[in-house]
C-alpha cells in the first residue's frame, strides 16, 4: 500500500492524503504539513523511487509514539504529546501504517 501511494502519481497521493497531513523528510526540509508537502515534492525532490516495507514504517511510527509518550514539558505540551502518541498508536493498531484511522 505504501509503495502504491508513492508510485501511483502525485494526483493520487494528494487525493488520498489528509488535507492537514504531516510528513517527515530528511533534513532539509524536515517536517512539512499540508500544501508544503506537495510544493516540496513538486519542486525539490530528486527521488526516483521509494520502497519501504510496511514493518519498517510501523517500527518508525512506534518509535515516534514512544518519543511523544516519554517527552517532558509543560502540562499543555504533555497533553499535546499524549494526543500525538494516541493518533500514531491508532494508525498502527489497524495494521496499516498510513492514511487510515
């Protein structure tokens, strides 16, 4: 499914991605959200193909959730970190790492 997302064309990728989605790319550009993603991919990427097994994606997402669970900060920051961890865990719990809650 992940491979299909990246190889089925920009129009399909954009249509199947949440409007305010967040993607993390190697630095630079780092973390992009919404239309920033598509601007970056259209103008700056030199990628020709992307292949990543589902289990690797799930592992990365689980690491990200654990980072948010273990984060420190103010009460508000901690609430935000917990909320992000919950969303990530909901995504991975369904057995599909992308685009489905």
